[in-house]
C-alpha cells in the first residue's frame, strides 16, 4: 500500500543518507522503493527530480525475476542471486534489502554477501516488514493466514527466516533504527482480501483460490461492519548497519 508523501520523504530521505553513492536494491520487486530512494537522492543533492534524474548512476536493481513497474523501468537491472551477488568486494556504497530475506534460501549468506560488497563508510539497510494492519484489524489478517495454513497453504514469511531483527544483528552487529509511523485507514474487507491475495504473502506456485472463501468466512464471523473505515497506526521500520573501516 502506498506510503503518504510526507512519510515517504522522511523515511527514504533518512535512509538515503546512509547509502552513499552506488546502491544495490536486492529483491527490488516492482522497483517502487528504489524509485523513492532515487527521488530522495535528488532532493538531498538539489538535482532536478524529473524522470530518470540521478537514477541510473545511483541505484542498481537486482532480483531473481524482472518485475519492474513503470516507476523503475529505467533503472539498471541485474538478474541475480542474493546469496551470490555479482559485484566486487567493497564496490558499492550501500545495499538495500526490503522484505526479501525470508524469500532466499540462506538469509545469513545473503547478509554476508551484502556486507562483502559494501565499502567502508557505506551501509546495509534492512527491513523485515512493518505493522501494516494494527489494532483491532490484525486478528482478521492473522485468521486468514491461520486458516490458509490449516488448508495446507504455505505463507512466505519466515519460511527460511530470519525471525526478527535480533537474528540480523547476530550476523551484522547492532543496527540503528530508522522508522516512520503514520495513520492509515482501512476497512475490514480490505484487510482480509489483502491477506488472501497479496502476491508476496504466500509462497509462489500455490492455488490461492480457496482463500477467497476463507476471507469471506473470516469477515462474516468477525462482527465488524465490512466496509466501515478504521483508522490505525502503520509502522515501517528499518535497521541500518554501517560498514566498518
């Protein structure tokens, strides 16, 4: 879901200060976050923020498949493996990993690879995800996942790990917290449908069709008015790990 413009400027502006020079976005997905980081770089440097400005020279995207959307189609892109980055040791100013470690076969090796390619003075920025649906809406999402798993479906999160930032700290050392909090409004119907259909919430190659009925059942038994807007707090949290001298 989109991040409000003010929160995005705050978050990605602060992150970009930790990621000097050429930065690699590992597991870039559609490239939306890379585009936000590039926009932050133009604002920090005072460069024009038009299409393609300060993008090609500053960010490289890497993923196992090319899912780039229109915001990031002009970025340099590498088909690659997070556990075997095709970059020289200490060749990059930073590495960005957003909600990707649970998708790789060996998350510890992916972190070590990130550390290998970042030069002294650079950083590794990691987010494992944040609280998208907080307060009374969280049980609705959790109920869809629980019922889906009871039906034999496999969620994508924490299949390989890590289970939290303490696990990341065990590889990279203590990280610095960079996060934003902002109000978000959702309806109970949006929450259950997102849980049932989000492309990154479930392991690929599964038939998710049964989850539509699951979502409707969870919604019907919840006691919520399906389309009543509920305002809650959303949190996007990163840990930033500085490369040593």
